[in-house]
C-alpha cells in the first residue's frame, strides 16, 4: 500500500514538473531596451515600474525583459535593432531616425507649449488621429512624450542675450539648429550622449536643451549660465514593430494595450514636468550657477527672428500645414482639460 501511495505521489510530482515548462513556453517574452543606465531618473520612475506592472498582470502570458544601458542598443541604432528583432520593445527619440518622423518634428517648433504633459498628450492624439500613419508605418507607439521646452545652457555667461553672434551652440535636431542660426549662432548637431564631452572640451559654447537632460548627462558640471525660454521640445517614444505586435496572442495584446493608453502618455509627460521643475530649482540653488530669463524686449526680438521657422518647416514638410494646425488644436484642447 505504501509503495502504491509513493508511486502515485511520484507520478503526480512528475506531472507537475513536466507541465511547468509547457506553461512557460506559452509565455511571450519581449526584450525591452531602455538605452540609459539603470539609475537614470526616467528608468527608475517610468520604464521599470511600467515593465513590472505588465509582468505582474501578464504572468504566464506576457513578460517584459528589461535591458538597461547601451550594451543592447544606443540611440543611433535602436530603431534598426527593433526592426531586426534584436530587441522587441524600446525607448528612443524620433529625431535619432534621420528623415523618418518628419511630421512628428512639429513638436520642435518654438513657443508652442510650456508643459510636457500637455505636449505629450497632444502628440499622442495626433498619432491616434491617423495623421502620422505614413511615418509610423512600421511600428506601434505604446506611449510617447514631448520633453519640456528647451532653453540655452552656456559654459560661461554670454556677452549679451540679444543674440548668439559668434557662439557655437550644440543642437539636437535640425529645428534646434535653425533656431540657433536665426539668433546668429553656429549650430553643432549631435546626440545627447555627446553633449558632456563637447562642452567639457570647450568645443562648443553652450547647448540648446531643457532641464530634463541635466541628470542623465551631468550637464550641471559643464554649464554655468542658464537662460530659461520656450524654444521647442524633442519627442520620445516606447515602441515595437507592427509585425511583432500583430503576432502577439490576443491575451498578451490585451495586457499590452491596457498599458499603452493616453493615461500612460500623460503620466510620462507629468514625470518630465516634475523633473524639469525640480532640476531648475536645484540648479538655481547651486553655487556658481546663474539662471535668467530674457527681458520682455529681448523675447519680442527672439520671437520675431524665429517666426519664419514654422513657415519654412511647413513648406518643406508634406502635410506640415495640417499637422501644425492639428497639433495646436490638440494643445489647446488638452490645456483646457478636454
């Protein structure tokens, strides 16, 4: 009798052991590249909790395998890594994919919006409207953000804020470069990962970027004079290939969709607004740093010089007029709470 009981128990345990791999084999695992170091603020506050939430909801169905750091992908190659299935989900900047997201560049126009949460939701609605389908033809955007507005960060105080004459300024996009040129400066275009070294070496006099870049790229170490303005924002996104998304089992797709909503995008923008405000306050309190704003007259002059940039962007961007009008309307809608 004891032998029969032991045999039964043994067979039952074996069934459990051999059944477990089958269950795990049905679980979809998506590698998620965040590009930046694990301690970067957006990884700690946004990407990691997002992945953990999906993993909790998706036990046995869907799991996110988060990969931090530049070992798996970096900004210049993250899009191709996703499309080549090296990774399946990634955080990246649309501006790092040359010539692909031309209509999305609308968010980089100066003096459109001061808050990331508003701009992010407006971009999400523009994407959901279908107006951007031509450039998001290969990917599904799971959430997005428009960074808080860029200002001017200098190594030392410039001679004047009337213009940027004679100054080399780092720009992260074509539009940023045009803004710098409109003020008489010489733009040096590069990726954010190169900002620190360029400024540290004195190759450039300053950088056009917002406060949110300070923590991950340690810009407070290489800039001392800061001008707060609304000079346009860049955009970022968490995305995956349409082919991979379409192939997901319905149960996995449902979990992913539940974590890829306007609410997720709004929270992403709210995070950046908090980082922007906290960093500005922190730098203002640092010894040796000066934070200023242009005078009312200087601001009028800057606006006048940059006014033609939107018209130029519309002329060179097919569909740019409609995208700009729609984005402005979404900004207004979100700002008033609708």
